[in-house]
């Protein structure tokens, strides 16, 4: 089935608009809110895990928590503070 000229033009304009707007959105500067500013001022991200949930946060043989929960917190700490530790 062939696409009409008007429909093709609309798709082309929409694609062009998206190509122009999306890079601007991706590079927009976002100012940190009060919570992020507080974390950065302290230099520490306080978080908690449930040590009794296998796969979500279990201490390993060295006592370091491993699992999905600690991994998420380390990722957030790396983004907020530049250091996952």
C-alpha cells in the first residue's frame, strides 16, 4: 500500500523535529535539588539493605553487601558523588 504525499510529508517533518529537539533535551543542564545538594555536602549517601534477602543484599565473606540493592546504591553514589564506595 502506497503512502500518500501528505502523510509522507508529515512523517518527514515529525522525524526532522525529533532530530532537532532530542539532542537539546539530552544536553540540558539540570540543577541539583536540595536532596542531592545535601548528599554532596555530606559527601556520603546513607542507604540501607535487608541482609536477609538473598539476591537483594547479602553480606559476602568479607562482610561487604552484594546483590541488587547494594548495586543500585553504589550506582547512585557514583552518579551523585563520583565514587561508588
